[in-house]
C-alpha cells in the first residue's frame, strides 16, 4: 500500500521541517516517528522508505538547518584556512538559539545509532575539512605550531562552540582573523 | 523564628548534596527552593540565610562537585602551564556523566543571575588561571604562537570540552602533553 505523496519533491522538506519543529518543542527523547507523520501529514510508511530510522530523519533535519558547508580548495592553503575558519565560525554562531541547543541535547542521548549518524553527517565533515586545510598549511611551512592538525582543528572548533554556548559571547570575524594570524609563521 | 540547625557544620554539605541530586533528576527549570528544603530537611529560612537565591545554591552545588581547582605558581612558567593544563583536562573529564551535563542545561537557561553567578564561580577562575600562566609563558619567550593568551585559553578549554561532550572521546594525558609541547618554542 502506498500512501502519502512519495513523488512529491517537497515531501522531504516538509518532513524535515516538521521534525525540526518537534525537536525544538518536545526534544529528542520524547519524539516518535508517528508524531512526525501526524505533524506533516505524511504516512509513516513513506517516511520509512526515505529514512531507515528516526535517528536518520533527525540528523537530516539538523543538517538542513546548518546549511551548506562545502568548500572548493584553491592552491593557496593560507587563504583556504582563513576561508574555512571563517565559514566554520559563521556556521556555529548562526546556530545560536537553534541547532546548537538541539545538538547539545542529542549529545546527551545514549542512542548510539543517533550519535554515529550525527558524527558522520555533522561533526566529521567540518573537522576533516579544517584538519585537511591545516595540514596543507603545515606542509607549506606556514604553521607556527607543531600541534597535530587534527588536535588543532578540535581546538578551533571547540573554542568557537565554547565561546557561543558557555560564554554567550560568539567569536567575532576580527577575532578569527587574529587567531588564524597567530597560528601562522611570520612572512 | 529560627528553624533547622543553623550551626550544624553539615547543613551546607547536606543542602548542596540535595541540590545536586534534584538537579540531576528534575533539572534546573523545575527546581524550587522548597524542593531542596524538603529533600534535605532544612528550613527554607535557613537556606536563605546562607544563600541569597536559588542560583547561588545551584552554582555552589556544581562547584562542590568539580572540586578544588586552585594552583600555586612556581617560577617555571612552562612547568606551570603543563600542570594547569593537566589539572584542567582532568577536571573537565571527571565531569563526564555528572557536572558537564548539568552545566550544559544551566547554560540553556535564560536566568541572567544564574549565568552571571555560574560564570564568576565556575568559568572565570579557570579561564583566568590558564590565561595568566600562558601570559607568563609568552613573556618568558617560550610560546610559539602569537594568539592572544585569553583566546588561546578558550581554545584549550573549548577543545577539551568539545572532545568530551561532542566527540565522546576525552583528551588523554598524552594528548595534552603533545598539545602543550606544540605551543612551545623549541628549546
């Protein structure tokens, strides 16, 4: 039995918007796939054809809020490092009062499928992007520190999140410029 | 009217333990000072003689869980930096499944008195301690980066929290040694 409108290109969008709203109002631990089906008027069978589990829908809903975080490298690693850092900070700061708080609540869940999915889709892409551009900067001899680049990426991401979530004082564009400048060798 | 046992040296300890338990089970937003009074059997008037507000009791309860974070500086800034960083990481990591999760939920509250008190008692002391020892290290010519020391402190603290809370992979003692080593000039 096929119900809903499986070929409607807006089905995904409607389901993700409904999921986001439910996450914001009732949180993850109280969320059931039936709530999403009822809220967006899409049959549960249709949802399960698109997403194998609730964790998959939830993480896709968060991704759809964060927006595009892709980056095309150039042959100037320092310029790329500045661009990627700036994109990262803007993306984190834009999450104030929205996805950061949901991300934190997801991290408190013991649902290992959710954590894995969240990690693969949300955390790892940006960590890998930043670590990669730091590594290219180091190979070009432009990095003043010998901290391993994956550790340095975590310090930059962690520092940005910490300023937003714990200090309620988001990193500014000028501060990002200063921090990246302080990581580079004098030229 | 004096009720409770105001001269009992264990009153503070009992009240903080009860507050902690209530925070863990029902969260901050549902917590009332009456609940604490009932739970520990201490009159509300007694509690108000010791703490001017609920926010004050709650933050003290978190402080009592984190434990001592004082440090006596030596005349070797690099040794001090290693010692303070190690203490910081141990203190954050020890909060897994206990105070970190409560700290996060406190940070989502819009209670400005709570935030201010939390910031003064829990966040600022360790930030200032770390920034101060980084500054001494920089003045001794031992820091390889020109990132302002307060920013660098936030990156170290933020990176530690991020590894614990978001990556569920706490920084190890070896990694702290590597990171601090990478911040220092070759000697």
